[in-house]
C-alpha cells in the first residue's frame, strides 16, 4: 500500500540502461507497487532498442525535445513536449530522438517496472558504451 512521502531525485543516480537511454528512477519501490515513474533521456540521433514490457502499461510524457515513436503496428509518429504516448503491455516499442538536444520524457508504468519484464527484441547489435554521454 502506498504511503505518504516526498521523494527528491538524486541526479547522480542516473544510469545508462541497456535499452539505449539514460534513466533516473523517480519512484519505483515496494511501498508503491501500482506505479513506477522514471525520467528517460535519449541523446540526439539515438534510437532506443526495439523492446517490450511483459506486464506493464507504459505512458511516455514528453517533457523536452523531439522524437519519433513506434508502438507496434498501432502508432508511429512524431512526438514533442506535452505529448503523451500510451503503450499497452506486451507491445513492441522504441523511440528515436530526431532533435538537436536531448529527448526527455517520463515513463510511467503500471504496475511498477521490473527489469525481468523487459525483453530486447531488436535485431540490431547493441551500440557500444563509448557513445554514451
């Protein structure tokens, strides 16, 4: 059961996730299993790996930048600040930064994100870590 709390992000805890973007977990705990919130950051010219989440419905809330999102055969198109993308559980997805600055968005998952639910299905090899910002 969720408890009343205030969480302040620690920028030094941002990490590069195998999906191909930087992640800062804002809220993902046993105290609130219904929802996780992460800030994702995709560098200019980069595309996240084609992947799916087994159990989570994911919503991208675009905060800054411009991109192109693909959600299976259902949705494909441009996104910018203010847009919300809904991704059903199990849907194939990826997002590409088409702008000159970072593409930044919140990823809200219900139920909360768990790494075991992430499946990489991209046929392309992973990009080397040397390209990380």
